[in-house]
C-alpha cells in the first residue's frame, strides 16, 4: 500500500492505495464518486474520462498512486461549472444521450473541445470525439450539442471564470505528473509472481479434432537442413530431442505411444506465457510426413491454444539436404486472444521456426559426429525465445544468413 | 480487467531509476505515461513485480531546441507536441503526427519515449521519427549512471515490443533534426477508425538543403521498412514534385525484400506510401 494525497473536486483526500488500483476504481469504490463510468477498462471507450490537473485523461489506465499531489475533477465536480451547464442543456435538447452510460466521459471530452478549440467545425468535433464510444445515439445529437455550445460561446463569449482545477496546466509531461514526490519505500519490493513452476494442467483430452472449426490462425513456414531426409526423419522420431530444439519448450513426462506432454514459454516483449499441455503425433513414414495435434493452457492468463502442426520432409540438393515444410493452424482463446494481432503472431511464429531450425541443425550435426559449426547449446533445455531481444542477436545474425534466401528478412 | 499486484516506485532522478532497473531479482517495467502498458496490465498480459514511474523525473520532461534540432525528453507527451508546448523545429510535422495519435485524453498522458520503447509496430513515432532521421539517446549501461549512447530510431526498435535497451538502460531523450524551410514532408496512416492502431503507415521526407531523402513503410508485422536514401524511389531525381517521378514498382520491390507477400498487405502499404508521396508533393 502507498499513501497518496490529492485533491478530488476541490476537497483534499489522503488515502492508502494498492499500486494496482486505477484512478476510476479509487474514485468509485473509495470516494463513492460513481459518476465516472467504467466501460472497456483498457483505454478505448472513453467512459472513464475525467480531468487531471484540468486536462482530460483516462482514469482506467491511470493508476491512483501516480496521481499523488494532482487535482482530480470528476463529472460531479463540474455541477456548477458554467460551460458544463450549457453542455448539459444542449445534450438534453439535442438528444445527446439515451442510456447515459457514455455521458460523463462524453461531457468531459465535449467540455475540452469547446474550451480548447473555440472554432471547431463538425468534422473537427467528430475527430475529437472519436475516443468516446456511444452505442445509442449514433453521435448525431452529440455532435450537434457540442456545436450548439461552440456557437453560443462564439456569440456570447465564453462563460465566467472556470472553477479551480478545471483549466489545463502549462507544464510539460503527463498530466498529473507535475507534483511527483519520491515515494517513501515501505518495506522491500516483493516478487509478485510465483516462479514458473507450471503445474501439469488439467488439459482436456486432445483426440482428433474431427469436425473442428477452421483454426483462427494459419501459418506456413519452411526451412532446410543439410542432412538427408532419412536421417532427419529418424531424428524426428526422437521426440525428446525434437522438443529440445523448440525455444523455451520441454517435456514434462517421457513420451509414450506417440503421446507427449510438455510446456513452452513464449516471450514477446513484456508479455510472457507458459503454455502447458499435451499432444498426439501421427506419422506416415512412407511419405515422410506427420501431424501433431494438441493443445495447452497458460495458467497465468488462463488463455488456451489448440491446434495442429503438419510437417513434411522433401529431398533437396540431390538427397544431401532436406527441406522441412511446416503448416501450423491454431486457435487461441482467453485474454491473450483479445490481444492477438495476426501480423505479430506471424512474426513470432517465423522467429520460433527459425530458432527451431537452427537448434535442429546443431543437434543433428552433433548426432552425426561431425564437428558442429555452431557452439552447442549449453543446457538440454533451450533458452526461451525472447523475440527480437539482443541476447538472440548473435544467433539471429547466423539464422538470417543461413535462411536468408528462404525468409528474405 | 484489474491488474495483478505490482509494486510502484516514483524516483526523482535518472540515477535512482537506473538503480531500480538494475534489480535482477525482479521483473521491472518502466512506466512513462502508461497509455500502452496500462491496457496490457489491466488485461494481465504483463505482470511485473515493480513499476518504475519515470514521469516525476524533471530531466526527462525537458524540451531543448537549438540551431540543429531539438532534444525531447522521454516523458514529453503527445499533447505537449500537439500544442507546441514543446517547440516545433519541423515546420508542423511533429504536431501533425502527434495530433493523429489515439485520442486527446490519451495524448495528455502518453509520452514519446514510452511509445518508442513499447515498440508497437503500428505506433506513429516508430515510423514517423525514423522518417525524420531522429535518434534515440540512451542512458545507463556499462558506464553507469552517466553512460550515454545514441542510436538511429530505426535501430532502436529491434522487434515487436522490443527496444534496443540492455538491462540497466533507459531511453532518456529523442533528438530530432531541424528541417530546412524547403523540406517537403508527407505522412499517411491507414486505420479503420480515427485513433485506432494503424494498418499501414507511409512517410516521406525530402529536404534538399540538407541532402536528405528518406521514406518509411510502417505498421508492418514487425519493424518498419526504413529507406535512408530514398532517391531511387523517385528515379534518382527527387524534386519538389515527388509524385511526378515516384516509382511504385521500386516501392513494391522493397516489400518483396521484406518478405511481404499477402496481396492485401502489399496493397495497403503501397497505398499509404503513395498517399504520403502525394501529400509531400508540390503541385
């Protein structure tokens, strides 16, 4: 807990807050100021917009602890504000609201528009309102209400002096940050996360997904290794060896009857997920192709992934090399899926494949008894993939030169 | 939609911030406005042990123009740039980019350094500052608190959500060159809704007095495609009327080299660059 002192609607407030409490929850739950509404809680819908040091800000992605010393004005604090009174009248007159959920945020944004942009036309008003979503009105009435107030102000001059704390400041930096005092540390900083002891998940059985819907993501990758197809195929039979080539992956139990259980840690910048799950492998030795079907769960984010990997080996360079083609189809559900942007997932997948191919080559060189061209991985479990991080840069440069023709990156 | 627990510190100097960032036993994240990190925290996609809020550090909120350009501290906000509180040395280029970022309520807290370090491929500053030829000034590292190194912006983003920061380093400022009066600039962002993540970004800078001709195709699936010498996109003869000699086929070859094969992706990215070129052209 941290102790903060701030001004809320002109009143001094001192309170102990958890750092993770966002400003809207602090106001609604702690100060009982429920006029600030919460919609999406990730900065998109605008319902929680209020004034921090006189400028509009999102209270759902601003933590209360970061507002120490700041002046907060919510919709309740603008009851007597002359501009807000005009806006309220105009919203009523022009049908600027129906259910009222977006209205507090709309009014705060509208007040910012009419005071900051006294000449805004319809187009500009719409541009400025684009960060506040309304599902009832179709915006026409809201835009009209804002324009009415702009016109009134142009005709009659702006209203009397606004309330203290409701005009924007002139200092640089994020609004609310101008008063920052160093926070006295109270007690040592704790490790918040349990260390990654991913317990075996209660993953659903992963039998053939017959009649399964089309996977959400499909990715095709290929790479070449300088070993004949027979040897690559034999290597693919050693599931533990193959798993060890996958960055961040390891088996949790020894494989049996083409059934494997394991886990994989994937890291993308600050996001990391530990998927644990199991899979079944079907192999067609005659055609040197196979299918891996499975799924896994990231217990931390409670996201799950299900899908299949089809792979096939093709002879290259007169039988001395093998091209491995991989088709991955998967569906991600849960919180991580909300974030999935297909391009980013593709980028991650191509990095994973490239790292996998590189590790595979090293292991196969070693198994073939030749002196490996690359330093051997120091541990059996390959390091997690930290996509794009500099720790990978040396390896990355090699991958790029090795697979430059294939990946064209 | 509530974040997992984290600790919070608000240091008052870069040295104090670096001390916290050197903690190897903790997952430490810098908070520089939190307009991208906040959503990720609320969605529990990111679960740090400690947030280091650097917005209380005065030296990260400076805006220092000189004859060659301007140094903007990492915690200068998009609204500071939009409103001109941070002086403009680019003839309106920076305020125009800033105004197109997300929404006003977000711009009031979102910072230039935070956006660059978050390294989202769709972010405006990643592409816009690369086109302007800006540089990242990084503090800390092996030389300790006073250590400094400089990187071109296009080298600062190394991958999706990954900036070129070593442990114990922090982005201190961005250095933006002053454009000459003759400079021509075009920027075009394709999004489905105002303020949303860009689907494609095109940017062109032609500043003959400084012998600069740069182009960027951004909002790709990873780092933007930055062309430091873009004269070949204009038949090696760039002029004030850039559109007259613009060679779409040469731009398409850039996409080939980047490995962008999806026809729709190619189309929107080429359209964004084409429209940026049109905007930059004197007609």
